[in-house]
């Protein structure tokens, strides 16, 4: 496939699920994993939109403004007069492993199927989603319907992203069936191994079992600062971790979402797994070196992408 930047209209990435405010001890910041993926996909030069639901109040207004001001189409974000905009209380006492208190029965638990969503899906090239939004039957059914309606050539990109107690085996099973790419962290490998009876001796072996069992194209496992592994039907590729000088207040929030967005960009461009892993690790490290889930690091991302392209001899 030719590079996405060569097209007059960049491929569309749809982040579907939670859109919310991350509430830190001293400030609030826009968040929600699928929305973060859309944000970072936009920084990587793709077009992006978000399908979610926010309250009909100031917090909802500000999230819509945040998306629009960063070039992300907000028209699929529904307004809910009965439920508040979602919030997550974030504990960053350990910056490498933030803890999250995810508040219940909020607007993104009630995402509905709409004709506008059906129309956007017709031109979507990658749909990014996770497990958390599936805690609600309404949003879960809308999400699964959207994945079933994706064009055959589009990517369903599932970031497993387990947030106890908000997951069940059948949700994960159905998500893996509907996905073409799965991504999860090494800390989630044990949970998946228990749920699906994986008996591999390594993270890589478990990833290969999932890939084969569910007919996935790629399985990506992140290992924090150590790096990541990408398993495909033909190979297993280890990519080392990277680091960037951290600015004051840096945390790891959003780094995994930047990794996912980078994998989407690389896959749409037809990059091989070794180049995709390097790009994803480096962009994730750049985001982790800044505070919050969606720092503006476009200049850094552009430079990283060009360096990786040159290093791997990839054409324009």
C-alpha cells in the first residue's frame, strides 16, 4: 500500500468508545483511550474522528472544543441530557504506572447507533476500540455493530486495555473475533492466558496462539521501557524501548494510545513490523516524556517518522 501522505485525503481513523476528563490532583485533561488514539493518529498525519457521548454541560462543551481545535471531527460525539460527561480520577504517585478510578454510568456508557455513524464507517480505514466501553450493553452493542459494518479492507484495532472490574471473557472473545490487530501490555498477558487457557512458555508464544486462534493479522505486546513485540503469521519481531528527555510533570498516561496510533499509521502505509515497532516505541516514549495523554508533539512525531522511514529504506 502506498504511503498515506501520498493520498489527497488521508485515511480516516475512527476512535470509538470512551471520551472523558482525566482528573489529576491539580488539573483536568481530555482523555479516553479511543479518543487519545484518534488524537495521536491526527498528529501522525491521518484524518480522525471520535464516536462517543458527552453530557450536555460545560465539560462536554470543552471536550468538543478540544477535539475540533486539534483537527478531529466531533460530529459523531453525541450529547446526553441525562448523564454527565465521564471522568477518571488519575493517581500518578507512580508516574510509570498511573492508577485510575473510572466513574460509572456516565454519558459514554450510552453511545447509540445513528445513520451518521453508518455513513462514516463506509469511509473508515481503521476503527480503534477497547474493552472498557463495553461495560455498558448500549455502547457494547453499538461498537460491535460498527465493527461488523466496517469495510472489508479496513482495520479493526483492539487495544485490550483491561481496567478491573470492567471486563468479561465474552467481551474480549468477541472483540478479538472482530479485530484484525490486537494490542495489549505485558501485564495483561497473564490475564489473557488465564481467560483463554494459553499454555505458552512466553509472551510471544501466547501472542502467537491468540493470532492463530482468532485469525488476527498482527498481535502487538508492549513491554514498557523494555520495548515491544509484534507477532504476525510469518514472523516475531522484537523492538527495543526508547527514551526522550522528560519535561516537568511527565507521566506515562497516553503512551499506549500513541503506540496504537503509530501501529495504525504504519500498517496503513504498508510498513513492515520492524519499522512499525520502532515508530510506535519512539512515539510512545515521546508522549510519555510529556504530561497528560494528548500533548502536542507533532514536530517530534514528524521527525521520528522520517528517521524511521530513512533507516528502513521505505519509500515516500
